[in-house]
């Protein structure tokens, strides 16, 4: 791996950092306090070319590699976690699945929405009784002639109610009543039978809604089926989610780096006992440990991105083990770094006068969302031992 950024990558990093610092940081608290989606930020990121960076040129995109997206996410998340998360979900996740496994018409339609409207495709996986045990999901799409009838409930869906494009994980039942396993179905906002329920009052990242998606006899045309494969369908969907995990880990890294930088700057100025805080060895060690953790997390994330498996249509899917190691390590390391950074400010860090308390709330999500840390450890163990373990027995 070559860790020297090329000229284009340096320009991307510089542009993302300037946008984050000058435009997003001043408004981050507002979106958090008001639980408001940052439409203005989305417009600016769309103008900067940060949404749909991975979309192939034949669909109107610039076809950048996954590592370039990671570089942009890291910079933006230092100043606004929700904006960093939007970059994730307009470049990977549901978009990657559609580009990898969808039809030509599906790819064109979704690419246009992302590139022209800034649509942030939502991915509907979790249900009240199917979280980590996702194969227990109850949502069903039953074939009736030339369409499917979708019934079920999803919750904690990021961007629910905002996203025009929704990729829903569902059991697919063919016209003969045979279960085809878990597949992916595209459902547009506004489709009859598709409504929204409770919006969670989340601890952090409150500028993007976490919403219930309700499907009641929702008719879906056959051409909206993205993945329907009794043998490999669920595996394909989950492989597509590995890039999302790397993106989520990078948001956590960015938030932690932002907090760390604030603490270092403060410690160079703040005096107690006639000494700068940076002159106390105990505090130096805490800061040095944070620096090590950030660099280790960055290496794991960059490795996962650079070693990703290349699929058609510029889809880059990190390997499961790489994605799980990077996400699990970064989620915990980032939380510790933000907490230690807040500590350097004392009581002021605990108040809303500074962004540290928001950053601590925001970064906590990444030990849960996108697959819990414990689930990632299970996946790592599976890879280490070379076998699957059945936790239902």
C-alpha cells in the first residue's frame, strides 16, 4: 500500500476540510438541537461532487475509488458527523448493492437521484425482533401476478422519511408460495401502502432521522426486485453492507480526530498551576495514546478500503474480516479518544458551549449501528477459525 496521496486526493482532502470547517461546523449544533436534516449541507456537498463519487461515468458519476470517498468522509466528519454519514450513504451501502446486483434501469434511476437530487438511499434491514439476528426478519414480499405485495415493519432506519430510494430486506415468496430467501426490494417514497411511523429520539447524530418504515399491502412492480437468489441472495446483500461498515468506521474516526485536535489546541493554551496543560506528563500520555489509536484505526480503515474486492460498475466491497476488524476497533477507540478529549476541557467540555459533548453522543452510535461490536467480533472469530457458529442452538 502506498500511503502517499496523489495530487487529486490532496485536493479532495483540502476541499472537504474547508467545506467542513467553514460551512458545516458553525451549523452542526443547530441540526443536533433541532433534530433537523441538513438539506443545505447536502446541497453544498452535491455541488462539491462528494455525493455519488463512486457512481460509474456511464451513469453520470466520476467513478472514484473507495479510498477517495473514505478520505472525504474523514475530513467532513471532523466538523459534522451527520454530513459525513450522508457522504457514506450516497456512495456505498444501498447504492453499492444496486450498482452491483441491480438491473440497468435500477442503476440509472438511482444514480440520477443521487447525482441530481442528492438523494440519500436508505437501507431497511432492522425489525423489532430482527436486529443482529437479521435472518429472523418477518417482512415479506409475496408475488401476485406481475407485482409483489410487501408487508412488514422496519425500525431504526437511517434517513427514513427523507430518502426517496429505499432498499428493503425482505423474504421473497414466489407465485407458487415458495420462499426464495431474503432478498432486496426497491420501494420509492410515496408508494401507496408505504408509510412512516415513530421517529426515534436518539442520543446522537440527531440531524438524520431514525424512522419506522411501515408496509401494508404495498404493491411493488416486479422490476423493483434487486436481489432474489435462494442460494446467495442474503450473502450478496450482506457483502454489499461491508463497505457501509467501513464508511461508518470512518465517520467515527473523523469525529474522534476532530475532538482530538480541539483538545490539543486547548492544551497548548490553557494554564493551571502556572503551566500549560500540555506540560503535564499524565495528560501527555493520554494524548499520545489517543494519537496512537487514531493512527491505528486509520490504517485499518484504509487497508480495508484499498484491498476491497472489485465488482462491475466500480463497486468495491471490503472483505468481511477487514471490515469487521476496522469497524470494531475504530468504534471503541474513537469513543475513548472523544471522551479523553472532552476531559481535557473539564466542566466546559461537558457543556453545550463546545462541540465535545455532541461529538461524544454522536460517536457512541458506531458501537451499535451498522452491526454491533459484538457481532463484528463474531464475524472475526468465524474468519479466524474458518467455520460458522450457530448461535441459535
